[in-house]
């Protein structure tokens, strides 16, 4: 018989809905495909059933292999390497995990009007999906979204420019902007042959701010669009500007190995 589970509702409501659809009311936590559902998976002890199952399977495999002297043992780290480096191109679990968490952060920026993003904003505030604002709101807290934002921090620490918007990556320039509510496109004018940037700084750019300006112009020059287009997130580490977990996972592994 199928089961109905409820999240954020009391047991009576779950039982009533289950009876209506001729199902049985289930309770959290439960196990699905051998994995615990509804438990805090940040706690090591909740992974014990999974680890025990793998250990049991591994013990059975070792028992069937017979003469161990005929086996060729390879370091696990070597199997994770790309084919060109003598590995099996499996990739690390850390790389896979961070890239999958990173995917949800990236989707939140690219799909600001999606229903699930609206739910995140209703819980953590309108700026709760942004890197610094979201983390400031979630200090000392757990939860799925907190883990997603912290994954972005972990990726940044590996030296991968993953998720910071321009105003956070060029803080000096943002501080010197006379109107911090404008978008980058509001500072661009288009002629027949090229685009002209019309910045409005509170003072002349010097030193590090001037260097930041040159870097910013270099970065956004290839993404300049017509003035009718709205600002959007672009994956600068891919030639087509599209984010993929495969690409991010590969970049993470390159930093880890």
C-alpha cells in the first residue's frame, strides 16, 4: 500500500489526507532505497546504516575473490584521476557534492521568480539567496539552504570564482558608485559601433580602484548586450556562459588533486 507523508503538518491532517486517497499515513523518518529520509544527514550517526550496508557488501566481495595475491590493488586517489593521468575519471565525492549543492545556488540566481525561490525568500528574506546576505542571516543556523550557501564559500576557498556578483567582487568600485541601486546596464550607452560606459563615481578612481576598473571592463566587455536586456548571471568559466555541474566538479577536482 502507498504511504502519504506530511511535512510541517500534524499527524491528524496526514491521516485525513491518507484516508481520502485510500493510502496509509507514514511517519518520518523512514527508509527509501536503503537511504534514511527525514533525518539530519549532517550528523555522522545517521549515515551508519549506509556505511554498514557498504561494509557488508565489501566483505562479501572480498570473500568471493579467493586468492588475494592475484588481485591488482590501486590507490583510490589514483582511480579518481582523469583518464589522461592514469585514473578511471571517477571524480571525488567532495567534488560531486559541492557541484550539486552549487547547482541549486546557481539556479536560484537564474530563476528568481520560480516558486521554490519565493519560498526561500519568504523564509530567509528577499536577499536570502545572495551569498553574503544569506550567510549573514543564517549564522549559527543549519538547514538545506544554509548548506548550499556554505558550499559556495567552500568552492570560493578553492580558488574557483563561483558565485559572487559584481558588487561583491569589486567592492571598492561599488563603494565609490554614486547610486548603488543602478544595474551595470544603466551605466552603458550604445553607439553604432561600440558600447560606452558612463560611470558616476563619487571621486576619481586611483590605485587599486583603477586596477579594479580595468579588470571589470575586461570581464564584462564580452557580455555587453543591447540596453533592452536585463542583467543575468553568466558562468564565466565556460565558453558558452552556461553553468554545468560536470564542469564545476571537474574544476573542483583539479584543485583537490
